[in-house]
């Protein structure tokens, strides 16, 4: 008797930076990929790919029935990272997650795993001697982080109903990213700006390593009902990042250290001016709180031990790959 071996994965945020790379990986793994997008989403990273595109009203969970009914994996990657008001983060990151979880409980009868992609922002910055681990209490410092914490806490309440895993990335970079592009553009123009008088230390992850880690978390049986940091195994200072960027671009840049009070001043005015715009400011008081922290590091040893995850892309390889792609796209 012939059996149906079709593998079906659903991805929210599939048009975005991380989501589109996850779609690429799932296609390589021979999944039928269903992409949940907003009607206004730019589909450029999905163009000419063999995917199914849906724009349901997530507030009405019955809209998700046909998408979820035979799905094996659901990846909830979408989220709100910029909002003028705190409630915008909670609506986009908690309410939407609840609707997806409720739909999965009701309709996803073949589900092997629901992956919730959170953020290190949910547990807050680290200290010099203690990178964040999965066992640490969640102490977010921004409304975005608080909304991701609330979403994680919500996810835990569904552990008795669904097979779920939480993945927490730190700062992510790589091809298709528009956020770190400004750093490379500024460096390419001859300026290297860092925040504060002392060097900051961070965990980073190249998007290709991140989506491999997320995928491993979705197919590893013992990952059910677990949380994992998916990040670089090495920590980096911004001085190191600057040195590598200089080497890759073959260009020296004037290093300017921006005092914290100037960061907050710029953030205040950016937020003020955004009141007259439809869009939230990229640099706001919330973002300023994040970037002035001395340590944003996390420990990947649990993911290495339980998922077989490894950082495969070094900082130099990742920056070289990203810059080459920016140049091919005429972004740099």
C-alpha cells in the first residue's frame, strides 16, 4: 500500500529576513512550505519559489483551518519589533501567538512541533561573567522584551496541549538584513561608530546558522517543551567586528565612540519626530536602552548538547558573505 510521505511546514513571517531563509532551508529538506503573510507584505524573497502563500485573518482562527489541518511543523517567526506604543508589541507578539496556538490545538492534528521564535530580549542583557542560559529568570528591559517574555509564558501554558519548542536568537545578521546594513554603509563611507566609551560584547548569529538551529529544534524529539539559545558559540566585541569589517572591505574607518547620553538624546528626538509619521522610529528610547548595555551574550551549550547544533559560519565568513551579497544587490 502506498503511503503519503508529503511533509508540510507552515511559516509565519515568511517574507521577512529570518523567515525567508527558513523557507529556503525547508524547501531544500523537501517540505511543502505554506507561507503566512500580510496582504501588504513584500514577496520579493519568495518570488519564483515553490511555496504556497496565504494571507489569513489570524484574529479569526477558522481562517487557519485549511493551512494547519495536515501541517507537520509550524514555525512562528513573525513578530513586532517596532511600535509607537507598548500595546503594539503585546498585540503583535502575544495576541497573535495565542491565536496561532489556539488554531494549532483545534486544527493541527498531524503536528510534530510548533516552534516559537523568541529573542534574547525576553531575558535581558547578560553580565561579564555570566552569559544568559535557559535556566536564568526572564528580566527584560524593554517593552519589546516584555512582550516576548509574555509570549514565552503563554507558550508554556500550551505544553499540555501541543509539542512546542522555544528558540531564542540574539542579534542576527546576514543576507537580506536591512537593519545592520546601515552599519556597513557607514563603515564603507569611512566611519566606524560604537556606543559608549567601553567596548560592548555580544553574541551574534548568522541567519544561515540560526535557521539550521531552528530546524534542528523542530525535528529533535527531546527538544519538545524545551527552550534553546541559538547563537554564535563565540562572543564578539564591537572592536573585533570593526576589525573584521575593515579586513573584508579592505578599508580603514575613523572610529568614533558615541557617548550614551548622545544615544539617548538622538533616540528622544527620533521618537518625537516619529509622532508625526506613520512609522515607529528605528532608534527610540527602547532601542537606546538595549544598545547601551555592556553585555548581550548567551550560552549555546544546551543547543550544542541536545540538538547537535554548531556555529558553522565564523564572523569573518559571515561578514564577507553578507557584504558580497549587499554589493550584488547594489545595496552597498
